[in-house]
C-alpha cells in the first residue's frame, strides 16, 4: 500500500480538490483507484485518522462552506493554500473535542 497523506485525502474526498483543479469530491472507489490502494485499506485509514464522514460531521466543521470556498474561488487564488487553511481548522476542531 502506498503511504496515504491525510491532507491529500481531505482534499480529494471532502473538498473536491484534485491537484490544482476544483471539482466534485471523489468517491472512495475513485480515490482508491487513483492512489492505487484497496478500498479496505483506504476505509481503514480514513477511520484511523478521523477523516471518515462521521468524524467530519461530529467535528462541527463547516464542510459545505469549505467546499464552496474551493468551488467559487476567483481565478488566481492558490487553492491548495485555501484547502490547507480549512484542513488546519478541521483538525483544530477535532483537537478541541
């Protein structure tokens, strides 16, 4: 299994950010294929790192707002920086639990 990256998965699965392109969040099958990992390994990693949908929901993080920031960002905005800010906010909310 490839070493999975929490930030990359947050971008792909929750924000719909693929590289520098904003789009629709990928589903688990698409991500597993893209990262060349099994669905079981991907699901286990998401649970272990609290990136699974239920953990995101429980955190109180404004996922819809974050997705909108990515989708509606004006040209010239560095989307990875916006995504990084949202990822850090998400993690800080989880640490506050």
